[in-house]
């Protein structure tokens, strides 16, 4: 007697195993291609960032400048008070509340300088001044509050806190207007921590100094205002920055450069020239 053995079930299992194995091989191949592409992308991104970083650092010397101080000339008058609101094309409606925003930066600067009394070459002795709460650099559009920075204790190290959408003053340094050096820090930008970019335009100061343009810095403590003229700018590595003090009444504004690298510090220095 002949026995008939059914192979239908075995054939289906064999076909399933074949398809399953083929699918696995495709998944493995796709995964390999994906990781290869991702690796090449990361390698290309790393190379691009390294190239950008090297190029950006090669241009840091352009941020070093020296300006020869000149005698402060009297600046009076305000064109804002003479701006006509009619006809409408004279000034746009969004500037009605603050006509200064409609004016060029140098006009606003001239208006802000009105009323300052120049300090003689011999200087003046100023002490016991309240910390400033506002700082302006009109020609580059800086107008920010000032916060006294606290020292954070990390156990094995200590550091000043990072200024959050404000300009930070090192409280151990001189207050603005006092004899000594005042140190102020602000972010160029902070896309990750979102702590603002109050000193983004500080990078424009070196070029203005190169061109012999006046760059004035104004601090305000609610009672007095102090006028500084920017005299120099320099770039140092973040590890080489020292918070030095001088006997004169000086100011230093500090931000991080270059963009997206932030391992150097741009230091714009100025001297006290007037007050009101």
C-alpha cells in the first residue's frame, strides 16, 4: 500500500521562513545604510563646524581696536522735540510714543548726551555711588537693565551667575562712576539657555573705533548718569580673562565671540568723561 504524505504545510512554512529571512536581510541592509548616512552627516557637520570655528577665530584680530580720546564737545538740542506728527509721512505711527526710535542712532546719541558736564583732565574723586540699574550704548542700539551678579558655589568651583536677559555687573568691581574699573557682562546670543542677546551689537564697536567714530556708554543709577567714551577693544581667550582693576574711572563691557563658538571674550573698554 502506498502512503501519500502531504507537503502542503511544510511548503508554507518554508515559504514563510524564506520571506521572513528576506525581510530581515532588507531591514539589516536598510539599518546599515541609515547608520552609514547618519555617520557621514555627523562627520560632515563636524567638519563644517570645525572649518567655521577656524575661520571665525582667524578674524578675531579684527575686533581689536584703539581710539584716541578727544575733548568732549558740548552737544545740545534734541531733534525729537521738533519732529512733526502731521502730515503722517513725517513720522510713522509706531514711533509716536517714542519719537527717538524713528531717528538715526547718531541723532539719538546726540540727544542723550545733552546736559552732561565734562570731567577735567585731572579727574574727580567719586565714591559711595549707588550701583547703576541701566546701561546704554546709543550708537549700537544697546539699552538694557543692569543686575548685580551673584557668585554660585559648585562645591569644587565657584563662578558668577550668567546674566539672564540683562547686563550683569560684577558687584566686587567699582560701581559705574566710581574710581576703579567697572565690569559688565552680557550675552552676544544664547540660543540654548535663552538668556538674551543684549550685547549682540557690541561686535560693531571695534569697526567704529577703527573709523575714529565716537562710541559713548551711559550708565544710570536713578540719581546720577555717567558718560564713558569707548577707547579700546580687545579679544582674549575665555581662560585668559582677568578682572583687573585700575586707579582711574574705567568701564569694561564683555561679550562672548565668535558666534556659535563663544570661547573668546570681546572686551570693550572706556573711560569716564562726563556726568550729570
